[in-house]
C-alpha cells in the first residue's frame, strides 16, 4: 500500500500567508489614506480658486466685493462637501477671505494643512503645521 499524497496547504503555510498579507496591508493602508487626504486637499484648493475667480468677476462688474454670494458647484462636486466647508469671510467693499475648513475624516487626517485660505490680494494661508509652502 502506497502513501497517499495529500494536496492542499498546511496550517503553517496558511498562517505565513495571512501574516504576509497583514504586514503588506499595514504598510499600504496609511499610504492610501495619505493619498486620499492629499486628493481632497487639492480639490479644495481648486474650489478656492474658482471662488476667487467668481469674486474678481463680481468686483469688475460692481466695483465692490460686498454683496457677492458665490454658491458654486465645486463645493459639492465629487464629495468635497463631506470633507470641506468652503465659505467667504471678511466680505467687504475691497476685501474677502475664502476659507476651506476640513470636516469629518479630512479634519482628522489633514492636521498638516488644516484650514486653507485665500484673500483678495492672493495671500494664501494654512493653519496646520505644514504652513503655506507645504500645503499650497
């Protein structure tokens, strides 16, 4: 009687495979979250730019920023409204500041840049530890 050769995996082989997958996932997941955070930050910066363009067009027609009420679709496109609240503050005759305030998961993951801002003179801001040069 010959020995039967069993086909399949042993428990040790299966455990090693699961451990390798776990290690790869532990490395890949934080990188994935970082890339998603950067992508939404880029979308918020783009939307801030659209708001600034709207404000400048409004100013050329009215010679004042006062009364401008931009409600652009960029603030709700691609789920950006679940990550950022974009508002126009300090709205005056010759001044405005556009802010993108992170909310939800973005506020948790994007402590480097936090709130992004842009004013009428083109001055950019970032309230996080990354500063303007690291966020814009």
